[in-house]
């Protein structure tokens, strides 16, 4: 490759490769050239992927970043870290060899993307689903071939994910194409669904009877890999000990504020006040209706108080979480930033399962108490993920627009910051329970920092992690256990709190720089106009600050 390859040409070529190698994620990004494909995670495909990434790395290093315009210099570094992060994941972390859950998630996400979003006529999307279903047995075989050893907790989570994917195939997917009247396509859908379900059932049986009894591998990344993953994925160069000390400091500060606010809600022990507050929740089956009403009020508040500009777009649909994704409490599925035209977003909430015991149903609903639900709606929709996605459509940089380069510390950091932002701006100021709910969510995210680091850099057990969430973040035991278990297969879920703290520091420095001319809306609009990037890049673009990530 010529040493003076234009950087934009390289970006186009690299993105084209990523879109073809990751067709399900490409569809969520808004690129539909490969919508008939399912990812290939066979060993030969993984090896070919690594070789391709090595080639891109060599090409990028031949482009002298110092000779590029200032913005492209920033993007050169972002792309370089992205290539390195993908190689590190495939060669060192090797999730494809350790966690059978990722294969189920790929199938579910890939099929759901086609079923949910009307970015093509129904018949065309149904044909794409048929094509993907034909490739499911190949992906299932790849999981069987690749994952020879796994941590027990991974197998447990994988079984839940695979069973959810199976329910999606058998129950949800047929409903997605009920208005289709092409008998040929419907017949192909039925046949390929049956073949895919048969392959999945066989793999579920294999997980239960073969892999699970001998699942003795460790889930821990170890300190070196953990810190390297943070550096490459998020641009965070602070070591784990420094991040931990900041999180523990913040945890103590938020717990103290939690106690002060709890005293305004009611008398007695703060944790008992919170537990009493959690009894105020929607009834089973009413979560969706409650959240739908919240969104109207939140949007009005954002606009009335000039918190951030609202670009607008198609209305958001509030609905029940599909079965394959029920391990999440709530989620937002927004149209990809590269979509040629806007389409609807979906805000999903996980209501109780009627097959659960009455006690588990009560615990689940208590975690969806109204103060918490307000904060979830702020996080996922206004002014969180959905508003961010609407702004992202306006960004003219492919690197800072495509989700393939998006660090979770910014996307989740913005959404977590949005919760605190709304309360600070005076949302329902006369109801301290709303503030208490926001602080409770902050405690959970800070506990994730501590538990995530200790799970992967020290010798914390899942049981000890559960107790930390229960005792320090005041979660019900079942929810605390789910949080601790998630930390084993989502090691950097500390990005929520770390991202929020970095954003608050950036806001403080921006305000100081623009003394007398600062407003929340001007800052938020300037920040979101830069697109999605690591915080070191935002600091450089907004402040001219060339230092790495600043947290405190």
C-alpha cells in the first residue's frame, strides 16, 4: 500500500471490512449491504479476521498522523486503537473461545434487527431472515468447535441466552411477519426456523450434559489484560488501582448524600426508607404504560429548560423486552446513525414472567419502583441514549459517527450523566424520592466499578460480589447476584460511572474555559456535535487538551 494513502480512503476501506465481517452490527449501524449474512466465527474465519486486521494495522502505520489535519490526527489515533483492540480481543481475550453466550446473542440480535426495524419492505426483510436462519447451524457448530472449556458462570448465562433465542425463533419471530401473504417466503421461514431450532436444541443439550459438568475454567481476565482492554476499548489509561480508589471515594460520597436525601423522604434508617420507597412501583403488566407516560413529561422538561437541543425524529415505541434479551432490565434499540432515513426507536422494559415465584416477581417489580423507572427512562430515552442517537445522525465524521468506533465510556457515560443532569436541573424538585432513585442508580454503577475490578484483577468471588451490591448499593439479593454475575462476562461494565465522572470533569473544565458564556445547552450541543469518541478525544477537540483521560 502506498505510504501516502489518504486517511479518509483508509477509513472507508476499514469500515467496509468491518461491515462485512460483522453484518449484524453493520445493520444496527445503518448499513444493510450484508443483511443476508450471519457472522462466521469458524476457526478459519477468525484466523482470516486476525490476518486482515494485521494488514490494516500496517497500512495505518504507514499514514503519518503528524502530517494530517488536526481533526484527522485525533481520528487516526481512534482508529489505530480500534484495530489494536479488535486484535487484542481475538488473540488475547479470546471471548469466542471462552463464552458460548456470545453466539446466542449474535443470532438473537441479528434476527431481531431485521424483525424490528422497517428499513426495507417486509418481504425483503423476511427473505434476509430466511438466509440468516440457514446459517444458524453453521454458527452453532462454530460454538461447539470453539468453546471447549468455559467458566461455569458463562455456561449458566449461555443456557439462559440460548433458551431465550430459541423462544424468540419459535414465538416472537413468526409474529414479526404476520401481515406477510407470500406463501413461498412463509414456507421458507417455517422450514429454516425449524432447522435452526433443531440445531440450537442440540447445542443446549450439549451445554447441559457435556460442557456444564466440566466447566471449571476461570472467568478472570487478570490485571494486565483488564487494564489493556480499558486502554484499547475506552482510551482510559488510568490503572485499576487508581480507578478503584476514585470509585470507593465516590461510593462513600454518594452513600452520604443518599442518607441526607432519604431523611427528606421519611424517618428512619436510610436503607429502610429506600426499601419502603421501592414498594411504590407499577403493577405487573403496567411497566410499559408507566414508562410511556414518563417520556412525554421528560421531553417537555428537556425542551422547556433548554438542557440540550432536541433534533426530533420518528416517535419512540415503548414495549416489552423480547425473550432473547430478557437478561437486561431495560434497553433502547435506536436506528443506526448511518441509516439513509430515520425510523422508529424501541424502548424495551422487562416485566415480570408469570412463571416466576411470587417472591421473585415482587423483587423484580421493587427494582422497577417509580423513582428508579424515572431514572431508567432518562438514561435510555430523554435525554440519554435516544437523544444522543438523534444528535449522532447530524455528525459528518464516519469515525465519530459509526458505532464500530464508539467507546462505551462515552455512550453509557452520557446516558448515566443524563440521570444526574435531570435531577440537578430540577426535575420534580419537590419529590426527593426521585433524587433518591437517581442516587441509588449511581450506587449500583459505582459498585460495578469496584466489583468488576476485584473480579478480574483480584480474587473476588461472585458470591462476594453479590454481597457488595446488596450491602453497598442496597439491591435486592436476586438483582445483586445478577449484577455480580454480569461482571464476569462484561468485565468493563465500570464504564457507566467512569464515563459520567469524565464527562462531569469535561463540563467543569469547559465551563471554566467559557466563563460568562457557558450554558448547559451550548455545552451539550457542542459535545454531541463532536460525535462519539473517547474522552481524551473530546477534550482535545473541545479544549485543545492533549492529556489522556481525566477523571478527577
